[in-house]
């Protein structure tokens, strides 16, 4: 494995992994989680989950607190033994392999940098445990220090470093062992906004250059979407949906996933007719009886109660009546607005009494607000943006 | 100051006065020329001279110091192991009894511990021929036994407030449990181990009851000698001894507190 | 400082799978050595005390009859006698000692609590610098010889002691008061010696207490003494229990203080046991006394152990 030193200077985010191994039926997953469960007394933290992660992915497990993601991570690392199920990494069953013998390393949420050792000693700790030759250790440590830009701080102790610097020590310490899998527990949580963005790109670049499979655990959906090749949304010990960021955002499987990412508008409706070929469903919105068309991956039949979901940024707002095909249109009054500079968020009360949230880019330069409270507006969006969900 | 603050303040004053006045009087009278404490005969160091010429006291003091150092060291080792066993090793059969065995010596009346240990030594002697005779060795064993509980409590308390992820990180990087203990855990609890050692040392040096039970011919510890003297009444050379001990300990504590205070300040300035 | 496990109801510490031999041995060593030591030198001795309490005193070394005889081809369990226990239950001296010990220990604990609580409270509320100094001052006497501090009281309370001299010089009394060798002196001695054991756990609990609770209560209209009774006192209960047990249990069996400061009628069981052993040389009887004392303290000790557990 060669570490390309020049790569560290480019801070442009690389595209997502161009290959999509999860679509290739011949590809063997690098990490296989089969029927994995963890029970504490009468409480199931992880409830019989299956997952395949492929080599080179930057895979994120996303969920709120208490969903079981940390327990899952700890089982991957070897700090908890599963109550049942298997973890197979690169073809090897990890069931009887303790944490210190696994080809897995972890970057802890608290960084867990050893306070009584210098940066150098921290980073070389893993290599010393591998009983590497002293000269090898020295050269690899100095390479790694350069990679994470900590060369000048090599002799410092952790309490003399900033939070971001300590994180880099934790990262270097784990990466220097060239693990097959790197686990990251809430890597961006403790950082302030600017540092978070910078670190995001650094992590993605590092992962791409080194080709190590990353498994990230986070509660932050922005983090999940920006970093990952694929995301698994987890709740109450189970995976609700696994897919690419675009998939989970634009084609959520249910209300939970839809609501998890950003904001979304929900409309209750009843199915009138379905077209299995095109996947288009015609449904009648409750209260108004307006007929809308939407797309879905699910199986519905006439008479089913469904939820139509539309993202705020898909909706256009104007004071003129919109024209076009395949549009869903409604009228309303601006009840509330929030101006963010680059965009504005409007909460529009439609004729049926619903509040619809719209996010519009402020593409016109004006010192006055384009739309004000109590303005009458038309909301319109392409019907393909209607996602039909089962609850 | 409102009423309750005044009450608290006066309680503090009264409390500390109560604690310290006897000690101060003790020190004062060690310099008393007269042997009778109610009569102040003038400032004198005669009791200090008497003290240094008292072979019995000096011998017993040396013996006590030897026993204290030995028992403190072993108590620290065993107590640290117990602390680790109770916080780091998870669940195992017999753990509940173990916690009881660590808690009980902290409160067990000394007469019970002393008597039971003595009878134990006697029985062992009958059964396996050891210990051949009682003395410094058996006293040391007794002191180790109750001191290790104190060390264990101190170590336990430090371990439970320590960041668990440090040890997990070491394991994750390839450290086997024993390596993690020596590389990470022990260095981080070293101050607590030192406190434990000092506590065990003091407890041993100060113990009368257990030493009386578990001692044998010829092994008289300092407390035993002092006790036999003071049973009969006040003897000022003991005042001199007390002053010396109190003085040494106080200086030690003040220095230790000051050092700890400085170290804490240093860390808090640099940490967030 | 955060652990990467916010979503666990219970925090298990064992990895759960079977460890390699090296690591298993290390684990067994770390657990086993102190455990074995305590079993051998702390627990087993109690069994021996129990056993010997059934023996008879004889003039021999050791001065009691054997209870287990290997001499014949068949070993016999010789339960020598219940005499010791019978004697204890019949002779009032012992009943009185036990009850008196419990009474003295209980009252001393109460006094320690009444004196120590305001002190602990004051220290907890002080500024960090002052707090450290005060704590140091509380701990300092504890590190100096306990024997010598009791001795200090002998000097103060004696007929020729400082207190009597001062009172006589001030003309408040004509002849010296009998303070030494009284029950009062014993109370004084116990409170004096054990009060740091009350203050420290109390302080630990009070210091951890969230003062915003007091503010919230005050905001809701509670008066200071109500806040104390409704908020502070209940929340400091763990500290009160720990401190009280740390004083009460050892005080029951206290020897030195009643021996030096107490009178002939200040009968505490620790002293009775000691005298039975060293003066009368009646080991079996002393064992019986100890066994009963052990049974008396076993329940408080278990309470203490439970209070320690709850703090984990």
C-alpha cells in the first residue's frame, strides 16, 4: 500500500466511489454481518441485522441515540461479543477473535489519546505491540506524521494540543496499523463548523487514497450524506433502509427515513389507481380531494392509505399561476418566512389549511424580500417529486 | 452573612477548634519543663533529649517503620490488583463475595480482625508448621490484609472515573490485557496508588490492637510501647514523640497538597 | 469525556468470548491473588474463631482444646462445649457490654453527624481554594497517630489537666472535675477520632450535589430550611449512610478509647474481649465474645457494602 504524499494537498472532494460493488452480484462483500444481535438483560440493542459492506466503501451507519449503532460498532471492533450472529471480515469469522487480534482499528469519539504519552509515542503504540523493528517504527511514524500534518508536534503531550490536533493523532494512530477496516465513532461531532467541513474533506480524501474500508457511525444526517458511499439508517436495533445518499434522501422507504433527512412535507392520501409498469400511482389527497400522481417503489392497491412526501426544495413558489406538464399545483398564503441570505424558507398555508414548507434559492438580487408575510402565492412542483410512502 | 451562613461558619470554627486544640496543647506541653501538665515550668527540650535516649522507643519506632513500609508496599500491590479485578474484569463467579471481602475490612472492629488473625496463625502453625513464631512477619501480614482494602477502594474510585475508552483504544491497537494494564492503566492510576501507599503506611504505623494480637515475644511496635506507657498516665516524653510525628506528617501533607494543587492548576489551564 | 456508548442500558465490561490462554491466566492472576489472600487471612480466620468458641480453655499452648482429632484412624469432630456461650448468656457483664457498646456507638455516630454535617456542608460550599485547604485540615489529624490524639485528651481531661486547671484558675470550680475515666470522655474520644470518617463521605456527596436544585426550589417559593429538609437532606442520604456506618460499626468494637479514657464501668465489648484474651487468657471465651460481636456487625456491614455498591 503506497501512501501518495501529493494527494494530501488536494482538498477537492472526489466523486463517490465510481464503482458500485453492491450492485454487482458477483462481488464478495468485505464485511459481512449476518443475523447479528446483542441483548442486554431484556433489551435488544441490536436486533438480528444483516449487512454487506464492500471493500473501499465509506459506509455510514446513521441513527438517533439509542438506536444501537454504537453497540454495532463495538461488536465490529471486538469490545462486545454478539448474543448471536456472525461478523465476517475479509472472509475470516471474527467470532472468537478478541479486539487486539482483529484487523480492525477504531477512532473513538473522545479520541482516547493516551494522556501520558507524546504524539509520537501514541502513534507508534500499535506498531510496538506488533513488535515491529525499531527502525521500521521510526520511519513509518514520521511518514504518518507528515500525512496528518503533525510533524512539528511530535514531541508534544495531548494536553498541549487542540481538539482537532488530538483527533489527527487518534486517526494517525489507527491508520498506521494499515487495518482492513477503520471504524469511526461520530468523527465530526466534537468539531466546530469550519473545522468540520475541512475534516470532512480530509477524511474522504484519506479514505480514497488509502483505499481502506471506513465504517462511520453518526447521528448527524448531513455528515452521513456528505461523507458516504452508502448509508444505513438504523432505528431500535434494526436497519430501516440501506442505500446511497441520493437513494435515502430522494427515495426514502418510509416516513421515518424521509423525516430523518432534512425537512419534508407530508400529505395524507388514498390510492385511486396504480400503474405497475411505470410505478406511478394516482392518489386523492384527504381533505381537498385533489388528485396527485406520485412515484413509489412499494406495492400499493386502490383504497390504500398512503402518505405523499415532497421535499421543500422541489417546490417552486411564485405569484403567477405556473404552467407546465406533470405539475402538482396549489394556492396558499405565506404565513411565515425565514431569510437565510442564500435561500429563504416559506411556510405557506394552503387552501385546505395545511402548512407546506418551501425552500427557495434567492437567485434574484434584491434588498427587499421577494415575498412577504400574507402574500398570495402559487406552489408548484413536478409530480415526479411526489414520493408515495406506506404510512 | 445571613443566619444559616453564620451557623455554618461557626460550626466550621468550632469543629476545627475541636479537632486541633488537643493537638496544639499536646505540642505545647512537649516543651514544658515541668512533668505535671498543669504547671508550666518553662520552655525546655528535656523531653526530646529523653526521647532520643530511650532505646526502647527508638527500636520500636524502627520496627514500626519497617513493618509499615513493607506492608504498605504489598498492600498497594494487592489492593491495586483487587481494584482492577473489581472494576475491569467484568462479571465472574464469586464477584459478589469479593466485593464484600473488600468492603468489610474498612469497618470491621479491630478486636475481631486481630483475634481472628491470631487464631488463624496458631491454627496454621499446628497444621503446616508455619508461621513458626509470631512477630514482625505476622504483624505485617495482618497489616497487609486490612490495608489492601483501603488501597482497593482508592484505586476503584479512580478507575471508575477514568475514561474507559483509553484502555479500549489500547486493546484496539493490539495491546493484550496485561500489556494494557502496564502501558495504560497503571501509569494513569499511579497517583492513586501512591495515595494508597501512604494511607497503608499510616494505618500500619498507627495500629495498636491488631499488632497486639498478632505480635509475639520481642516484637513491640511503637504504638504498643506508647500504649503501655500512657496506660498509666501522662508522660511528657510521649508528648515530645507526638510533636515530632505530628510535625513530620503535617509538613508532608502540606507539601503534598501544594504539589497536587499546582499540578491540577497546570492541567486545567491547558485543558479546555 | 464521553464514552462511545450512549445507547446502552447496562454497561457490560466483559467481552464475552473465550480469551486466549495468556490473557485468561492474567485475568485469573489479577482476580485470584488478592481474592485468595483475603479468603485466607480475612474470611477463614472468622471460621476459626467460630470453631474455637466451642473449645475449652486449658493450660497449654495454645490454651484451648482441639476440636478436630486426627490421632485415631477415624477423625472425630469433637464439639467440645457450648459452655462459653452459656456463660455469656448468663453473666450480665457481657449483655451489658454488648448493649452499652451499641448505645455508645449509636450516640457517638449521632453526635458525629450533628457536628460533621455542617462542617461538610461548609467545606462543600467554599471556594475551590478554601475548600482544598479546609479538606487538608480535616485530613491532617487523621494522618497523625490516633493513639497520641486520644492521649492528648487524657492530658486535657485529667484531674491535673488543662481544662481543670483553667476552670480552677478562673475560679469557676473549686475542686477538679472528674472528666477522665467517665462515659463522657469515651463519647468525646470516639467523636474526636472518628469525625473525619463522617465528614469525608458527607463532603463527597454534598460536593457532587447540583446547586441548581436549590435555586429551583427557592424559585418555587421554598424557604431555606425547607430547601434543606426537602432537597439537600434527602439527596445527601448516601453520604449520611456511608459516614454513619463508617463510624458506627468500628465504634462498637472500639478498644483503645474505652481503655484509656473510660472508667471501670464504661464497659465496651472491645475492651471486654481484649481483657478476656490478654488478662484472663481465656481464648475460647474471647472467641465466643468475638463471634457474637461478629454476628451483631454483620448486618450493618452488609448495609455498608450495599451503599458502596450503589455508588458504583
